[in-house]
C-alpha cells in the first residue's frame, strides 16, 4: 500500500533527474560550441595539461571548485523569490542552473579520465548512469501516455477533443 502512494513521488523524482540529465546532454554541445568560438579551446588544452600532472584527489578538487562561486547566484535567486520578484528570481535561478551545468560539463570533460582512476568515483559514476537508465525506464510509460494524448489516440474525452481540433484545422487549411 505504501508503495502505491510513493509511486508518484518516485516518478516525479525520476522526472527531475531526467531533466538534469537532459540539461547535461544538451548543454554539453553548446558549451563545446562556445569553447570553439571563444579562445577556450586553448584554455581547455592548458587545463587538461595541468590536470594530467595532478593526482586524482586533486583533480576532484578541480572538478568541484568551479561550481562553488555560482552558489551565491542561486542564493540571490532565492532572495528575489522570497521578496516576490518572480521574473527576476526565475531568470536568476535558471541562469545559475544553466551556467553551473555548463561549467560542470566543461570541467568534467577535462577531468573525467583522472577522476575515473578513483575506484569509488568510477563506481559512483556507473551508479548514476544506472539510475539514469532506471529513471528513463520509469518515466517512459508516462511520456508514451502523454504522446498518445497529444496525438489524439485513445477513447477518452481529451483524445476525442484533440481529434476534433485536428479535423477542424485540416478543414480550415483545405478551405484556403
């Protein structure tokens, strides 16, 4: 019985996790383009050379430290939220989120080989990837159901309404 009540919580948690993974996947190419446009390629090469000379534990510090200065930006967003500056708060929090994911993706790309030398980090990395796969499997039926509703498949009132709207749009386009 408890499991049935916790199922929506786990699905919501999986959705949040997948949004983070989606941001990671989609911001990494954008960061790569920014690196190509700005002289960050030389910086990335320089950083990779420095990381190669570090121990894996010191590389972990290089991985974690760049995100720390972004924390106050998130606090500013929360302050704006508590003072009901909704648009500013949302903009600041989203900007901080995108920036932190982008910086983390950039730094992780440089430090990954050294970090994977630590057995616990490699195990943690594989655990997170397994959780990502499990979250994807958990959310897939929900995504499929949403796709069916949007396409108008099914027998419910929403499906019939969407089919009626699609027929109306088709008739309007044919009348032109």
